[in-house]
C-alpha cells in the first residue's frame, strides 16, 4: 500500500473519544476500534494485516519508535506523544500508551494493544520542536546520534523519559484514570 503524501491539515480529535488498536508482536494490525478506522481514513480491511507504521508520520523521529519498541518488547509500558498520518495525508496528535499481552506459560509477548487519546496542545507545542531537532540529527548522524541527543536533553532537565512525558501530558487525575480503565477493559 502506498503511503500518502503529508498535508498541512490537522484532524482535531474528540477529547471524549479514544483510539484503540491491537497488533501482533511484530506490529501487524489485528484490530482497530471504530474511531481508529474513522480517524485513520482507512477502511477496516485496508488496516487489518498492515504494519502499524502505515500511520507513521514522516515528522516523527525514528528514535521515538525505537524507544517504544525496546520497551514494549520487554513487556514494559511507555507513554508517548505521537504525530500520526491519515490516509488522505492529514495528521493528528495523540498520547499513546501500550498494554502488552504475555503468554502465561512461555512469558512470550503475544500482542500489543495501544490506547490513544487526543494530545494536549501544550504537549504538542513542546514535542514538535524536539522532534524536529531529532529528525535533523537523524538525517546527519543517524538514529544513534539522535538517541545521544535525547539522553543529553533529558539529563540536562534531570528527568527520565517517562517523567518528562508524564509531566507534559498531565498523566494524573482523569487522564491517568482513562488509561487505567482502558487497560482493564481490554485485558
């Protein structure tokens, strides 16, 4: 399937609705709720069986996805602010959190479920220039160089990646309750 050409048209997400998708352990889409299908612009048959990267926006640095996959492949959670690409080239910003499903006998990861909500504008305003900088670094020095920059950025602020993102998106109160409830619902 050919990737759409990005446009400068933002899809405003309904803050009261959530996007859920489930992939196998390799990131191949097995399920998407109705809102995911609607916002992505793809039909359900177009999404199923495709790599989740079908909605990856080129403005997203590769290091962010490396961090996510490193963590979720160890059955560790991670929250991230992500710019996604719809079929028509429009984009939308989400806060995403993952719930790995682990085989109780082998302890192998079977699948990943991602829960997404509209990203607060404050989070987008902070992350967009950071992502632009990481992309520039990746173009010059590769993903290793952007990872070093990100580590230095977080060290300078005296926070971990999780602390930085949690503070940025306000991961407390109702926001935190939402993600906790979604994980219970889809466990």
